[in-house]
């Protein structure tokens, strides 16, 4: 079935079960991750676990030696909220957008655009400490005319909600 110009035909790619979309998807989760433009030390995705036209699930472990912990806050370091929002955007907007763009156009066309984060409305309810592993889950609200809006949440390994919100981005020419 078509939804907002994106073919939607099944369950999670690389998740339980299979779907026609999973068989015809132009990019695997690993190929999407390779195309995420942010690189270390500013890439906040270690792995994409699930990916389809409706959702993404990715994870990241915040290294204890990340430079931002030295000043935020000395003696009691926590991950800055802006870094958490960036991690949410990299998975829920950038990686998801790369996948959707490849699905709608082609894997080759992905190379002609870069997905940029445009806005967010995020509520925080927890902290991420040095060494914590988080899982970011995003659900597509819409994708049309190279614009993506998604509901994204971040949880710690124990399931504790850290933050959630609505994030948006768009594809722009390289």
C-alpha cells in the first residue's frame, strides 16, 4: 500500500518475519549506516537493528572518554541534552531519511542529497551517563517532497525512557 509517496508493504526489515519490502529494499541497515554523513567522534549510531518504511531502531553506547564529559559536568558527568537530540536525529531523521529516499527513488539517488535535521520538540525524563547504551526508536509521521517528520524516543538498556519527541529533517542537494 502507498503512504505519502512511499511504498509500505510489511513488517520490520531485519526484524521478525519478512515482507515484500524487505526483499526489495534498495539498502540494508548496514548500507544505510555507511551513508550516514556524521562520522566519529560525532556519529551516535553503532548499529541499526530494525529498519523499514515506517520505523527504525538503532543503538549507541556513549564512550566514557567522550570529550564533552570533561566539562559537562566535572565530577558528575552527564550526556548533554543537545547530544541526545543529535543522536535521536541521526537515527530517526537522517538514517530513516536515507532509507526512505532510496526506497522512493534509488540507492544511487541517495548520493545526490544529504539529510539535514531541521527542528525538534523534545521532552527529557532521564539522564545518560558515560558508558550507557541507549536505543533510539523512530516512527515515521510523514515523508513527502524530501521532508521527513518522525516521533522518536530514546531508552536506556533497562528500558528507562530518557527523552522523546517529534523531529523533522529534509533532503537537500549535496
